[in-house]
């Protein structure tokens, strides 16, 4: 039995693409473990339901952190479970996998990814730079000039790269991204309002009224949260300008990544980048005003790819449809 599959193994979400079928799975990168039996009792969305009302005997595990495997056994269990969900309980004996990896992973971290997918039942694995996959998924002909610049703001990493003739000319990476934005909102409320909220609520606030810069048309949300040191439940208002203030540090880190990429790329490619613009992808790029802020800082048009959440897996899918053609773009 043979199957060719692509996977975007992300800090926040895992997506799977099966050759000739397309995207067949899009789930949170989460598992729920029963601490009494050490067995997995939920995965993806079913594990996510435990987060807000977590029973004492259930532990929520994120197998990946900042794009790298943080809990090897949990990662293997999750990958194996997702393979079973899309391929059946009996994983094909000749399973070939293209998996996207962040550009900034060390050799040790890359080896951990390989080992995890091998133990989950894969027989042959090809690693594909996530920024290369993003460009491919956005419709860029990465095998031909001119050069293109891609910025991916994921859950755990922010990466920028210039791509030309099927290779990454230069890339920059920082392990600050969407999850750090959620954490920044949580800490802002603790520090300024003495309110304790969950990271999930922090994410919901980011999605609803989050913005990279203060805007004239202010939005707000009503919060009901526990007051730190008192225990009482308190209700208050949070404005989009306050959220912008809370997000200043992670947004600055993203801008600095773009700045370093442009400063270090060979000058011969800068004209191409200025002519073609910067492509934004990843869930974090949906933060309101981020594209405008990057354009203002660099003077280069910055636009989001058509579907930022799936551009990486679409690029991996292109590779898995024609494995022989794309051998030269796979990472060592």
C-alpha cells in the first residue's frame, strides 16, 4: 500500500493534504491526556474543548513550541492519530510525507521532526522550508526569477525570506508570533487591571479587536474576569487602542525580523522585492494594520496571500503531487 501525503505541522494547527484529494484535515495541534492512565482522551478540537473547563485528571499538551517539537511522545501520538484519521487505522506501508518546517530550526530540531514522523508510521520523509511552501502555495513560480519576499507569522515563529530560483537566498527568524500576542494581552490585563484571563480568551480578544497600531475608529469588548488577589469576578471594558499597546512588543519583534531580512539580503535582489512587494501569510498576519505598518516602515507594498492559513499546506501539496520535480527544493 502506498500513499503520498503533505503535512504542515504547526505550533497552533496541523494540516494534512493527501495526493489527488487536497486538504483533508485542519485541526489544533493539541492533545488531551488522562493523567490516571496516561492515555490520549482527545485530540485537536476535541482536546480544545477541555481547555476552558479542564478536569483535574486531564492534562492539555501542546506537542510543539515555537515551531519545534517540545514533547516528543505527544508529537508522535498526535501525528499517528491524525494519520489514522485521514488514512485509516492501518497506515500504508509505503507512506511518503512532505512536511513543512520553519527555516530557523536547528539540525537537532529537524532530526526530531524526522524521527517523530518515522515513529508515527512514515517510511520516507521530505522536509520543505515553510517559507518556500508559502510562496509555492501563493502561486509564485519559485523556480524562475524575479526574486520574491515572504513573511510568515505563525503561532510560534515569525520568519522572513527572499526566494529565488528554487532556493532561499536569505532568511531571518524569531520565535515570537501569534501565541506571544495572546500572552501579551493576558499579561497586559494582569499588569494594568489585575485581571486573570485564559490564553484562549486572549486569542479571542486579539482576533476581535486586535490591531498593530491605534486607529481612530475604536472598538471595545466587555470582559468578565477574576480579580487577582481578591478572587471576585469583575466586569470591565477593553479598547482596541489598549490591545494595540499590549501588542507593541511582539509587533516590534515582527517588524525587526522584516528589517533584518531586508538589511541582509544581497542588494541585487532588492529591486525585485520592491517591484513585487512582500507577501504576508500565517494566521498572525491577519492582525489588523500589520500590513500597513510594514509598508510604512519599508516603503514596500505588503499584501496578504489569498488564504494565509493554508498557503503552507497548499505549497506542500504541490510538492507532493510532483515529488520528482520538486526534489531540489527539499531541505537536507
